[in-house]
C-alpha cells in the first residue's frame, strides 16, 4: 500500500500521468454493457472511421458516451419549462 495521500499523486507530490485512454477527471462511474455483436461491430467500424478522420484514437466507448450525452441533452431541450 502506498504512503501517498492520493493514488493520483506520486511520493514527490507531483501528479501521476494518467494511462492513455482513461477519461480525464470529472465525476465518472464505470458501467458494463452487454450489446449485440452486430452493434459492437458497427461501433468498432465507426470508431475506426472517426479515428482516421480526426487523427486521434476514438474508442467505441467514447462513441457510446457521446450518444448518451446527446440523447440526454435532446431530452432536456424537449422538456417543458417549469
């Protein structure tokens, strides 16, 4: 067990670099999904297309997260004002 006050802080007090592909901060929760293989294949193809287009690694998980965020934003826009 480490003596550092936080797992994100090295013994010297400097922040530890996050591993590639990990979300950068924020209030996040892990979620496990079981989706049909055909959907996973479509997500993988879309992530490859976006990765080539942007020059950055876009994961299927990032696409799912953006779809959820867009769906929630659209629902909030359509909600009646209180």
